[in-house]
C-alpha cells in the first residue's frame, strides 16, 4: 500500500533559472517533516514550463539531496504517449520509485484509448505507476472500470484522485487511493483513501501527516479504542486549515504556495510565465491567514509573521 502524505515539490526560480540551492534546502527540510515521499516534476513543480535541460537539473538536484531510502515518484506528462515514454527512458537513470502518470493532455481519448495509453507507459516504465485522474487538466476522466482493467495487467499501485465524486468508486478498488484535491482530504480518507499528494504539504507538512494518520486510524475498525475522539480532533484540525487552503488554490497553483514559501524564507516567490507571481493583496491575505492558524498546526518557520 502507498500511504501517507506525499509532497509534489515546487521548482524554485531565481532570476528565471532553477534555484538549485533553494531546491536542495527544500528537499532537506521536508524530508524531516514526516512526509512519506516526494513527487518530482508534478503540476506544482511547473514541469510543463521547464525545458528538458531544466527537468534534468531538477531531478539531479532532488535525487542528489533526498535521504537514502526515501521514495521519489517522477511526474510524466505531455500530449503524446510516445513523448511520455521517451521521458521515462531518459529518467530511468535516476532510479525513481515509480512514475505519476496522467492521461495525455488536450487529446481527450476514450476509455479504450486510455487503457492503451497507460498500458503502453507501464510496459515501458517497468516500475510502479500511480495513475493521475485530473480531468480539469487532461480533459478526460478515468472510469473506475478502466482503472480495474489496468490493475490486473500492469503494475498500477495507486491512483491520485482529484474528483470527489469518484472517491467512493476508486476507494472500492484494490489499489491505494491518494487524494489530489487538498480541500477534500477528509472526504477522500472517509471513502477509503490512504493519504494524499498535496501541494499544501509545503505549508502544513506535520499537521497534514498527523491528520492523515489519525483519521485513517480512527476509520480502521481494528484500531484501539478512542478512535472517535481522534477522528473528531483530526477533523477539527483540518477545519482550522481550511481558510488558508482556500487561499492557496484561489489562483493557479503553485503561485500561492510559492508566496508562502517566500514569507517563510524557504524559497523565492518567482513563478514562470504565463503563471503570474502572487499579488500584494494575495500575499497579505496569506500572511493574515497563516498568522491566525494555530501555531501547533503550522510548524514551518514563519518567524516573519510572528
């Protein structure tokens, strides 16, 4: 089972280029927060806006900084299955734990085409695959029957589920379901989810790790007594994060995430065009929201806000 909170790392920039020291520091910092692992070159990492050389730089930096034994999945994206397979062949040298794979962007294949797409990539990868169901970006949703078909033929270990209405169906399948919509984490866990790949773990790593652990422990019928109390506490803690979560995704990801990292002094605020840098208004709103979050839930170094 793939479980826990996974961090889809941002790609920090400095004057238009990948900020390697900042990325190294992020890996070192978050590796000690209790997260289960990293996802490199995901949506939050602005991978679609990176050149091939920059993607290699990002991977060299992450794999060079990550502690031995800590899992790293690499995000694979593109409009062509062939292009995505070629990327896997290049990334194979980094010996990732596996790959996070969405449907091809813009093409919108039917379910038969999706089966071919994921099966082809899995055959090339020869590594565990996390399916990425993100119709907002790919334009097509994975049907539960499609996922089930793939499960019995390929090394599909999990699905990153971003549509709450699909949680119940995916949660009934014999694979791990990881939440991909930060504000829906509790709902996903209640439907059988085993964790999440959450950009907001940049801001609340320890809190989300604890909420996930306590919520799943409370749901598990074999857990010790007191699970009702843990479930209530986890829900209340998550509610306390909700105002900030809304702000984090009030604009295109990772604009607000990077603004928070800049407030914390962990990385620069810079995004890559056409993504806009956070406005002064959003920065002020984020600063206020973070300051009002109970300190026990925001363990990142926000001394600038104190």
